């Protein structure tokens, strides 16, 4: 949309640093009856107010202009734009309708009207307004761009791409359209196309840190980790306070095993955005990976200070406490994780393993059962439950759990072996032998384990005969 033409050779050169003083000055001029002699200046002042987000003041001045020029379509359009800036979409829409009633052939007003309609989630009406703009001006790249955004925001990326490509076909230097194309291609996992779009964007706007940041993201997804770090470095060279770039660079460095550098990046990210618990969580994960449990616990605790409902941090800190032998603290964290995420089996599983290690077999079994209510087809949970039940002497329940393991993984020699041991205890010799045969067939080395556990049975001629060894 064209700005107001104010012929400014004789007009004051506004300075945004003194904007509040200029606003006050021209309010007084209007109050003293000087509006007619200041219209061109006030038009410029309105634009400056918009550019600096002084929308309430812009609205005051446009209303004064409309009082003296109520049939000026451009003023009504301008008021609609200001109201959109104030998120007064319904009132803005009325202004655009008024503008179009005075000048129905203005494609730019239809484009602005579509913004209000989209904000009000009247997507079909917004689309109609943009198509109307294209009827009036078939090569209006802004209308195509707006249609692309409209479809993108409805997660219709393929349709969005078609309109955005039309926009850059008309104007091959339309930087924002390339940026949005990159976003759509990324959503569709068309990563090479996304990279080309972001390349076009940074070629046009080389000092825009978001473009380099997005290139870094795509390089990371393409597993070009070094190139992703270079892109994040360029973003940070432009804006050293870009916390997301520090965070992503930290992740990339961690992927390369450059842990000390990664920690420094995450610390910088947290310094810039202290309300983001993820940076502390990632630092803690690196320290845990390095075996530095005290620092891992420290930073998991920092993450929890920022977000006391951070399920993953409680769970991870619990694992650290467990590894450090602080079992009561580990159990406390696992219980807290369970209260925060009733539908996640990991905390129940971790609690069960800890209870098993502490010899609390009945409690462990109950926790494994709770985990299985959430993930009934987990082999690991079923197997650990079977082993626990075996140690408890609950033979029949243990057999059921081993059977479930075999259903999940038919090549599971350990479950066949566990069943064999129970069948020996229950004097079900043939069933025991059948299970041993299955276990040995899948994993022949299990014969050695059996020989160590049951040397007297292994040497029995009857048993060898049953196994078919003689």
C-alpha cells in the first residue's frame, strides 16, 4: 500500500527519538484549530507512529483527519490498518468496507481486509478478498504472498507453496516469500528445496539472523553438522543475543562430541533466556554423559527451578541419584515424575528397577504392572516383571510374563530359558526340556549358562537323552 504523499520539502523532518514530543506538539496544534494547515504533516506523523508501534496515537490522528475528510477512502484504509495493529479486527473490517464503498477498485484495501478476516478466522472470506485483489491486479505479488500465508497457517503447505512461487515469479527479490517458502518446504521434509529458499532469502537479506538460523536448522536435519554450526555462527555474528542460535549451536556441538564448547553455548543461551529450562537440561545431560554426576544433578535441579513441572528433569535427576547411590532421592524424583505424567511408563519403569535393586520385590512388581498398563507391549518391562516374579516365587504369573515376552519377540532365548527354569521347579520336565531346546536353538551359548546353573542336571544321561544329545 502506498504511503501518504505529503510533499515534504516544506515539512518538518520527524525524528523517531523525539516522537512523543512531536505527538504532544501536534495534538496541541489540533486542539488550537490548526488541523487544516497541518494535514500533510499529520499524515507523515501517523506513518511514523505506526512504524514505532504508537498505534493509539496513530488512531487519534487518523480520526481527526476523518472528521474533516469523511469520504477519503485512503484515510479509512489507514484507520483499518491501525486498528489491525491494535488487534481490533472487527472494527478494522468495518473501516476497510467503508474504504471499498468509496473506492471499490483498490486491490491493496482487499489485501488489508483479508488480514482482518484471517485474524477473525474467516478464512474463506479472506481468500475471497485476496482473489478479488488479484482480479483487480493480476500481478500483485503481495496478494499471492498473502494467499500463501493464509494456506500455510492452515497447515496446507502444498497450496501455500504454489502461491508463494507465484509471488517470487513476479518479484524475484521478494525476500519474505523465499523465507516462507523455506518454512513450507521444511514442513514437508523437502529439505534441499528449503535450503535453496533460505539461500535466496539470505542472498537478499544477508544481515538477517533468522535466515542464517533457519539454514543452520536445515543443515542439521541434513546431517551437515559443521555447516549448521557455521550458519549459527553467522546468525550470532549479526545478533550475539540470539538465544535460539546459541542453543542450537550447543546441540550441534554436542552431536559432534565437542561437549565443553556445547556447555558454553547452552550457558550463554540460558543467560540470554533464563526462563528456558531446556538449556539447563541439556547441560545436565552432557555432564551425565561425561560421568560428572554432581554437575548433572546441579543442572537438572536448575531446570526444575525454572519449571517445577519438568517431568523429564525429575526423571533424569532420579537416574543420576540412582547411579550415585542416593536411592531415597532417586525414588522421590521418580514418584514426582509419576505424579506429573500419569500416562508415561518411563517413571514407573525406573521406579520398579530401583525397587528391585533395593530388594523391594513386591513393590517392584506393582510398579512394573503399572508401567505395563501404559505400555503393555514393552518387551523390557514384561521381561523385568517376569524376572521379579520368578525371584518372588510367583511361578505361574512369571510364566505368563515370559509368554508375553515371547509373543513380543519370538527370538527371545532368555524368556524360553526362564520358562525352562520354572518348569523344572514345577516338575514339568518335558515342558522344561522343550523350552531349553528352543533357547539353545536361538542362542547356543546359553548351554554354558545352563551348565553353570545346573551342573548335576546337565550331566544327567536322562536329560541328555531328552535333549537329543545322545
